[in-house]
């Protein structure tokens, strides 16, 4: 492996790491959104409860 190939290989490895981190962050934000949606719907249900 010459130096150019090695540099490209390291660059690709780093890119894959960044992409994987991005996927994990996206998953976390989706989970967070789902949780906040659940919390919001629960609050609305409680409000409906009190009106009756």
C-alpha cells in the first residue's frame, strides 16, 4: 500500500465513522421526537380528563 492509498483508506475510515455517528444521532433524535410526542399526547389526555 503506498502513501496515497493509505491516506485514502484512512479518509474513508474516518468518513464511515462520521456517517455512523450521524445515523446514531438521527436515531436518537427520532426516539426523542417519539418520546416528546407521547408526553404531549399524555398531557392532552389529562387536560381532556379534567374538562369532564
